[in-house]
């Protein structure tokens, strides 16, 4: 494999999500997409022709391609660990869409296999590497809200069956609002508070069957086998608690809510499913010279005080994690959106489902090192290799 120049990238899985990856990775100088593979080779061919990728074919052809150093694994969640393991066995670094696996055992085995092979594993979400979440993390690091104490997150809407032509996998193991959307929120929270220590959660399945609402399969029904509405409380090893709502059962759409409360203010973090957005701090009332009950009531009834936090960083979309992994692979570093981080998030999300099913507080056994901030000079459009 090359030791300098752009890192050769191959895709396994060229469905809907591959478009946004290809739109970005074909613009980053430090990576070069050389091959696309899919079980449906015609889908791979269409994407290759659209984005000017020279080689297309089956997953096996991508794994055998001599210029592919890093595999982007965009298969269905149930196959993430299996495909990633095959890539590792072929001597490739691998980036997977979230979650890294649908069970703990295969996730642990994948990381052990990669360590033994000397290759790196990275995993979505990479939204946390964007200017939005990173600017919020820098505000916390500066002490802008004092010591972080608690957090609240909300992700609720009617569910992906309202827009996806093949939504079945969203309601099967590896899906549901917890494993589908939870990685965005839990990854953000772990970057703020560190490792999760224990989980208490309640929820269930709203409807045992759903139907496809768009596309050629409209009207077909399928079974729901994972919780579709969950409320979870997490306790963190180093202190702090969070409360999270995940739902595919809500007529009221409310997504992207992440609020971190510290001793000196509440930080409103942008939607963790996006790469940027507003970062704001709410401050509490300042009594000042107010001493009488009337003066105190007047202060407490005043409009909320807000401060805007400057959002810094070069904006880009999905593919930042692949780029960071590629640079780490070439330079001997460690990726920020690492397999270890993804496994701890998976372990936590499965603990949420365990708690819902078993009706008890569940300890999270895995731990992850604190995740460093993205470097101030990180530029996806720079040529560094």
C-alpha cells in the first residue's frame, strides 16, 4: 500500500447514504475513491458513473482491489460487523456507518481482530467532528458554563417509514430510535461527560406492525421487533447525568435537542445529526441589588438572557470521519471517531434496550478514553499527505 499521497478508498454498499459520502470524499484531496461495490452491481455502477469512480462491481472486488487501503462500510446495520471483519481480514482499514455492530460480542471481536491485524477501525457518527459540536465542546473546555452537571436530549418524530421505501431495517435489531438515532446523541454526550457508568430506561413498542408508506412497496406491512419509544437516564463515571427521549411514535417532530447544563449556564448544542448550527448559552437571573420580594420577582420574570458562541471550523458534511481515519492511518495517529468510542456507545445503547426489557438499572461495562478536540487547523480541503 502507498505510504504517501491520497489514501485509496473503496465502498461496500452504495445505497441512499452513499451519495452524501461520495459528494464529499470526491472533494477531499487526502482521499481518492477508487472502487464501489454492492450486492446489486448495477447500483454500484450507477453511482460510479455519477461520481466518476473508475471501478465498480461486487464487495469481493472492492476487497481485492490493490489500491483500496480503506473500506467505507455502508451496508445494513445487521451486516456492519461481518463486512468490517472481512475488510480487516483483507488488510484494510475500515469505516462503518453506525452502529458498529448490533451486538456486543461481534463488536468486541471486530476490534480485537483489527488490533491484531494492525489496522484502524472508525465509525459514524462523524457529525461530532463538525464545527457545531466542536465549538460547543470548546465552550465547555473554556469553562463558559462552569462545571457540566446534566444534559437533556430529545429526538422524536413519526418514524422513518414515512420517507424510506424500504424501512424494515429501521424497526429490526440494529434499528429503532435507540440504535438508529441514539449514536448521534450519545456520542455527543460521551464527548462531554466521558464514559457512561449505568443506565435506567423505560419504553416499548408502540405498534407491532408498520406499513411502507412510499415507493413501490407502499402498503406492505412488516413486524416491529425493537422499542420505538424510550426515555433513558444515564449516569457517567466521572460525574454528571443525562436524560434522553428517543421516539418513532410522535406526531410532534422535535429533533436535535441537546442541552448541557453547568454550574454557570446552559449550553444549547446544535443538532448532533448535523455538522454545524447555532451554539448558545442561557444564563440565569442575576439578583444584583434586588432584595425585596417585589424586586426579586421582577428579576426572575425578566426575559431569558442569551449569549451567542462563535462557531469556528471548516464546514463539510459526511466523510469527515473517513478523512480523519485516512490521515491517522497514513501518519500513525488514532482516529477521533474511533471503533473504541463506537463500541462504548453501542454498549450504552444496548444497555438502554436491556433496561427497557428487564425493568432494572443496567451497568455499562465498557469504558472509553476522553476524546480529544478536533485540531484548530483541521481542514478537510487541504492536501496534507
